């Protein structure tokens, strides 16, 4: 029943529901069917609704259908296809080996309407997670990435920090584009898109929109920083949206000694402390399970710095990186990480934030893109608050690359310069408001698109980030 309860909270948090979800039997029945993999039964419930029941609940019905479709898209490999794919690399493969890997959560599966399906990234994840059989190759890849990160670290540390402890300032110029496929919506209908945009956070400054393909509307006070544009769909051709902006970005890092010498007791009556130590449904839930786990991990630690360090090290050591399924289909991401034994950057970051908040350490989300040469891609990290110091950046996922190395603590209380931060919240509201279920319900990195008929799925559009310039400047 706990899984159903969290799925109800999850659905409630991303879908505008009028009144209690428990008050309407068809909603709770449909949610339970989705959670238990009975999609045909859920479809049947939604199809059998009367016109009166549908009125006022179109978005909820559409969203439930979207979630089922996203799960189907993620779990689309038959066991036979998965077995044959593994067989290309493991010549002595047996069914007992596959069953063992399933038990160890190396291969993620789901039963939908009585049939087993494998996660579309399951075979790739198997190579990453199975250290017993493939650890040598994985270690070589980690060492290569570590050598690259060490170069960036040494480069940054060769410059002096400014009065705000930010150093190695660079000016970045970025072009971000989104193309909606031809005929994705009826000709002449208005398409609305949201594209990511940087914000000032102490490590980003002097932000300028240089040009755009259409008139833009900025996100205002939303924690998801965006520019919104609109255009009519044209016959037989994609609809192109594009912005180019520049900003200055620096690296910020603190040594453990610096924080230890400056740290003070928390002012627990402050609004900021209360805001960033509370639960935030659906993914940051400071329940008894999380509090008990955090307490056990920090039993020998005294200060918040020591406590956060212990939790960080535990996640780094025990939860390796693996390709993630669609966040919008996971009821509670930190619990999912604990159950599966792995997670991508955003998933372990949410676990870290939840464990810290559970023992009264303020922590908050930050995300966007990493811009490392040759490794440009979406990335998530966070900030931790230490009284007497302020908000300190932290990157749990990067820590997995540099664990047990001399610079292993660098990302524990710092980030490098190769960042584009566009989000200071998760599961927030886009502004201008988006009417239908977002493609990314937790984060905002690739963009969003919709028209009056509904959300435009990711299969009907593509986006691209290009780093035009990334040059060092004087502090």
C-alpha cells in the first residue's frame, strides 16, 4: 500500500486535481492499476468514464495516459531481445546468470499486463553496474574521466578566488534551439515552447540575451528559468525556435577546513532554514525511513559538515551511475534509488537532499548543463547551507568519479566552472504556465513544447545546445 500511497501523492503533485483524489473512486482505481502494471484495466477505466465525469478532469486523464505511454516507451525490450543482446558480449550466458543479474537490480524489468518487459537501457546498465564481471573496463573509463576533471581542477586552482570565493571566471556564449517536427500539430495552430535560460546564483553573472528567433517572455519568479516563445505551425516543415545568450561563470569551492573554522549553529527559526529542511512532495519526503537512515549514517559525526560528508561518502560508495528511466514515471525517486541500488546524477542528488533535510541540514536543488569539452550534457547537482558560510555547491555524482582520490572532496563542497545552471528548484511551475503534463516533470533542461491540443511529446521535437564560446576572463 505504501507504493500506491506515494503514487497518489505523485499524481496529485504533477496533475491539477480538483478536490481529494480519494474522493473519486475512478481516480484512485486508475492510479492503482497504473502502479501495479495493469495498464489495460486503467485504460478501460478511463474509456468508460461518462461525459459528466470527464468534464473538468481532461488534464488528469491525459496525464495518466501519458504516464502509461512513457512507461511503455521506457520498458520496450522483450526478455528474448535482451538475452540476445547480452549474448553478443557474454558467450557463456545462461538463464540463471540473467536471473541473478535481475535479482541484483543490474537489469530492471517491469510486468505490464502480465508480460515482462526490460528497461530500454537495461543491457547498457548491466555493463556499468556489474563490477564483478565488467569492473576492469569500468575502472579504465573512470580513470580517464578523473584525469580530465583533475586538469580542470588544477586549472581553476591556479587562479585566485574573489571576495565571494569564486574563481576562474569564464564568459560563455550558448545557442539553444528546439525544433518541432513537421506536422506534429495541425497547420496554423500555435506552438508554445519553453527553453532553458541562466540565472544569477553567485557563480553566474552578467547574463544577456543576445538574439532570439521569436519574441520571448521570461520566466519571472519561477525556479525553472526559461524563455517562452510562440509560433504557428507551418505546412510540411519543422517549426524552429532558437535563443543565443551569454553569461559569466566561475568555479566555487571550499576546503573542509575553511567550513569547519567558520561554521556556526543553525538559526532554526529563520524562514530560509524552515524552507530548505521541509519535505517537498513528491520526491523530497523526510519520513521516518529517511530520518532513521540518515541518523545511522551520521551516528559518529558531530557538526553538519561532518554529517553531510558522511552521507555524501556513503552515496558515492554505494550507488553507482546508471542510465535512468523517465523521472515522471517514478513516484518517489530517493526511495527508488535505495531499492534499485543505483541512480543517475539527479536521482542521487535528490537522495542526498532528502537525507540532509531529514536531519535538519538545509539543502536545495540546482541543475542545468555541464559544459566540459567533449562531454556537454544535462547535469544535476545541489547546494548545502552551512551557517556562518552560506550556500555551498555540491556535486554527488561527480564524487563517484573521483572517489578515493586526492581531490575526492572537491565536489563535496564545490563545483567546477563548466556549468550552465538554469534551475533552482525541482517539480516547480513553469511561467508562463504550461497547461498539460510536462515532458520533464522534475527537472527542466531539454525544453518543453505544447499546443492547445496537449503536450507535444519528445518524439515530436528535438533540442540542441551549442557552446559557441567559452573563454577565460579577468576576475
